[in-house]
């Protein structure tokens, strides 16, 4: 009902109504252990209204701070995950990105991994490469390694084995043990 009533032209009044709706859904109590997508309906509505209001950072918080993205990954809901992330990504203007450096990296990393899982390797490579390019020396070394290894995996699937191997070698230098290390060696 709320969505239908706000389908009007994108006016200042409509954006304010979307902001109020986003605030309402943000403040709803969450079910601690969601078992189905309907348990996360308030979070999905929060995300939708924040996007429609042009509040990119709020839309990002809706899907990442609530654990929605992790839950969708567990349920293998990759298409919905991609759609939610793209709703944010498509609203970001390069000259006025309202996400933090870490959030921008996480969004690109998540999109890269999701597109890999969906078999859309070109899009996966684009997002993972974007994330790698904006890394700084201040970013955690393990993050750099995970991004390099994920990018290498996408490149390897596309047949660029030389570059994939070079990226894996860079990632392995940072890692010493664990799942990421095993993935890099593989």
C-alpha cells in the first residue's frame, strides 16, 4: 500500500514521504533468526524507500547492517542480492559518492562475488577490479588478499590464467593459513 501510494512523480513531497517510510521500517523490530524472506520484509522495505528517497548510505545500511546480505547468501538468493546491491550502485554518482571508503569496497566486492556465483564473469571482474583499485595502504592486508584471490578466480574462469596466477601469488604473500589461503592455492 505504501509503495503504491508513493508511485507518483519524483517530487520533493514524494521523496520526503519515502524518507519517512524508510525511517519507519528502519525502526521496526527485527526477527532474531529469520527463516524465510518474509521475516526480512521490513528490511527490504527500508532499503526500497531509502533508495527511492535518494538516501544511498541509508539503503546500504539496510542491507548490510541488518545481516540481510549474509542471510540471502545462506539461502542462495544471489539474484535478489545482486538486485539490492545494484539499486545502491546505480544511484551513486562518481563525484558525490556518499558511502565510506570501506562501504564502497564492500559493495563492489559483494557485487563481484555475487556476479561470479551467477556466472556473470565480466561483471564480476569489473566490480572486483574497482574494489582493488581503490584499496589504500590503510586497508587491512587480508581484505587485499581476498579481493585479489576473488578477482583471480573470475579471471581464471574467463581464461586469463597468467593474470589470475599473478594475482593469486600477490594474495598468497599476505595469507598464511585458512580458507582464503586454500582458495588461493587452488
